[in-house]
């Protein structure tokens, strides 16, 4: 028996990039877990490493290449016999990375789960659906649920359609089947993701809408929170806003990337938005859901962004006071429409503009957090030790938003009422209120 176990392949999976990539890794891991392969946590213990790469921005591509190189080195220093690369980077630059890193044994795309499982196990998985076996890489109390792949929007700065193709929505029954399975396995929070969730369903033969999906998800009994990500402001309809407002399980939270607030830049980005239309969506959201926390992302230093454009963006951020804010500096993406434009904002200026907005957001975040002092909030516990637990409110998504430090030990995955005693820019601090 011992010799037989020693002959089994040991697999380590390294997942890089966004939540959508994480779901791809979880689907693959689910398929691998149905085979005679051993999954190991430490790359040094593996004879096969799979790197699921990100290729969205230059910094992500650099991280992906460095991770592959580090894994390849284990062919010399460790047990590694086989190096497999998948994901967005390999989808976009398969020949280049193979030429640059000859230690790679096989290259697959983002959605080649069955082929990878078949290649590694020697079994034909062509008829099996790895989604059925999906293995979470998050704590089991929350899970991302991908409702569509790809994107039709054609924003000038974005390479996602080049890597992931045009939008392909999943049907509501398929999504509900997965959501029910997750709920039955202990998932308390569903995080709805796609490249543009507001466009969900337009491409299906029998057209449906995000509002339809939200109302269906809201019927799942064992789920407490449903969180909506990546809502394009141009397509955030009143039907969607009403569905969010009327669905009691949907968090008072929306991730709505606006990218900029100067009309000239929005037009150049092909965002189908103006500052006026973005203001309109925010106003309608806040009127419908008074406590809603809005997360957004911005790009500074886009080609042609003048001081006047930046001041317009800066004033907008100061006035609107987003609850959560992510800021990127523009980087040219090969093959995109923006790559034909002159990248004429100096690196130093890009960084200065990013830092300026971050300083503004620090103050906004502190001001908003101070309003929670003395209040009791419902918190989901993500981590726990004897002395302190860490959780989140409904206003915060995992990994990217604020956290709550809770005095003492609490059960991971449970909900607790926490009274907030003190705060800083990105943390609330409190203790559990016994009921």
C-alpha cells in the first residue's frame, strides 16, 4: 500500500489574480479531487505544480511570471517533475511564456479544466462537469459565484475580452443549482461576480436580467448574505436597484466601478457614462437603499488626462464620498484600443494623483467609520484566535474592504452582534454583545 501511495502524483495549485480566477481554480481543484491525485499545500512537496496566472495588468503579469520562475526552480532544488501553466496570461501569451520559460511542460487556457484534469490523471473527464465537484479555496462560509464569463463592453483600457472572450452568461437554473449546493455545504455569504454583472443574461437565448437572478437567489434558505460585485454604472437599471432594495438577503453594498468622472476621459474610455449619469445612478441607489455602501474603482493617468480632468475627478470623490475606493494607475495593455493612444502622463504624476486620492479617501473612510462608534453591527467572523477574532459587516467584501477586530474568540463562519468602541480609517474595533 505504501509503495502504491508513493507512486501517486502530488499536485500543488497556485492561484493568482482576481476572484473570477479563484473560481476557476476552485473548479479545477474540484475536478482534481475526484481523481487518484494527491493535493498538497506546499509547492516543495509537489511533483506537479499548476500556476493559474493573471494577465490583466503589468504588475499582475510580472507577479505571474515571477511565480512561474520560482516554481520552475523547484525542478532543480525540489521534487518538481511537471510544471503546468493556465489562466489569463497563458491564454493571451502562450508562445511567449513557453519561449521565455522552457521549464513549462504544458500550457492551458482559463477554461480548460477538463483537459487539465484529463492530462494529469490520465482519465477522460470530457463528459464530467467539474463545477459539480467545486472545492472552495475560501473559508467555507463564503463563496464567489460566477454568473457569466467574458465581456462585451469594449472599454479601451481593458484586455479582458482579449483573454476571456465575449460575454457568456450562465442560465439561472445552473446558477441556482450551484448556489443551493454551496448553501447546503455551509456557505452563508454568496458573492456574485462576473466582468459586468449588470449585463448578465442579455446574451442568453431566453433573455433574463440581473434583477431576475437577484430575486431567485434571495429565495435560498440557508444563505444570509448575497453581495453584488462589478456593476457597470451605465447599465445599472432601476429594475436592478429595486431588486437590491427589495431582497432582504442582499447586502447594503454594491461594487460599482466608475473608472473616472471627467466626461472627456469617460468618452475616451468608451464607458457609455458621463458624470451626470453616474451621479444619477448613485442618487437612485442611495434613495432606494439609504444605508448602502458603494465601492468603486478608478484609473488615474489615463492617456490625455490633464490637471483639469484630474481636478474634476478629485472634486467628485470629495463630494460623493464613496464608502470604499480602489485606485489604479493606468498601464498600457497590448492589443487594447487605448494602446493606440500616447501614454503621455508621466509615471511620477500618475503616482502623485493616486496618492492624492488615497489621502482624500483616508479622511472619508475615517469620517464614515466614526459614525459606527457606540453602535451594534452584525458581523460575520472570518478568522479567530483565543484573544481576537476578525470579521466583516455587510458593508465589506472579503480581502478588499474594511475589517472588524472583535475582542475574544468567536466561531468562524458565525454571525455576531458587535458593539463598536473605536475605529481607524479601515478598521472597526469592538466586542460581542451577548444576547
